[in-house]
């Protein structure tokens, strides 16, 4: 048995799977649960132990890591029947990388504290590519001692680990991040649409725009991919980011802050998702400007990710 803590893992999807692999590579024994066991077959082949329920993940682990899709998944896996909370014991530490409402993180932190355990909300940014390379940025919320206890584990797949504040603060900053991502993707889509109408050379346009003040990570990712139907350079989907935008809107409403630019960007995501294009890569947001836009994707794009939630 490894001297390192046994790590339970739930949510081994597009982002979570490489995280779990990094933990295995670092020498941790991983106990994993998935509703579809085939999704974690590669982890099991590499020595991971399969648990039948989230509660069993907690029972058989020293520390539990989650990378769940959205608020519903978080509530189901942590608080549902045979959920993680059912198997929680004093001294346990929960680290959740999913993106969801900060109020839920504060609720989970309070429930964990009632059992003598800790909870850290730890959303990440960097996308699937940086998850695979182990270079994510992690924004943490929770008690200082809990964040420090998780730091060594997080270092297996995070380049930067920043403690933002108390429970929920990491998620609050992640939602600000997703506000900017949403606006930047929408701006890149409009730029791509105009470049297309003007019949400007995409590669030249990108090189020039990325050389000055117009540059952004989303412009870099999405142009000229936005001009190529079906291109999937980011691994995040329109529908996945649209779902997270609901939490951004809730957060700004709670703060009685009327946003001006974000709602316009959000509308583009909402419209494409509503007509069945939610599985397209976010680079394909430019399709909303097609003369006959929003035809459902012909091929399935990558699944929704933790970065796009």
C-alpha cells in the first residue's frame, strides 16, 4: 500500500480523467466511481479500484476529489442516496473541481464541518489540453488549513494553486472567469463572421489581431477554427458554457449588479443551444452569424467539460 493518501475520484470526464491519471502517476492509489464504468476503464486497467457508489468512494478513501459537470451532478453525488456525504468521516477532505453556484459550496462546507471534515471548492481553468499536460490553474475556496492539506495533491495536475478566500470564493472567481470567456468567445465569433463576409485571409487576420491589443486566448483558439465548420480546438461545448452562464447570471443578480455586455454574449449561446447545436465546440459560435445559422451539428462534438461549465 502506498504511503500517500488513498484518493477517491468522482467525475472522471474530459477534464477529470487526465487529473485522475496524474494522481496515479504521482503514486496515489485511486478509488473511482462512475455511473458508466466503461468511462473509467483505463484508470482501472492502470490499477484504480472501482467503487459501486459515491458513498463507497468516501469509505475507502482518505481524500475525495470530484470534477463534476454541474450543480445537479454535485447535489446528486454528494447529497443523494449513497452519496459522498453518507460515507464521510471525521478528518476527511473533499475537493471539488466542478463549476456550480457558490452557495452550494458553502452548504457542502457546512455539512462537511458538521461531520468533522473539510471542503474545498477548487474550480480550474486551462481546458482539457492543460489538464492533460498537468498545467491547470486552480482557484480554491475554503479554510486555509484545508487548502494547504490539498495543495500537494493538486500539484499533480495544477501549475498554479491560488487560495481566493472562504468556501465559495474559488467558484465566485471562476464565474468571473467564465463571464470573460463567454464575452471573449462571442467577440471572436463576431470577428470571425466579419472576416468571413469580407473574405479576408483567416491566417493573416489571426496573426495581425493576435499581435496587438485585440489578442485574447479565445481569439487564439477560435480563429480561424470558427471559419471551419466542425473544428473542435477547445474541447469545450456551446451547451456546456451556456449552462455555466446561468450561475454567472445568478451571481450578478445576487449582487444587484446589472451586466451589459455579458447578456448579449449569453444570448448567442442560448440560441444555438436551443436549436440543438449545444454539442458544437465553442469555436463554432460563429455559426450564429451564418445566413442560415444554427443547423444541428452533423457530428457529435466533445462532451461538456468542467472548463465549459
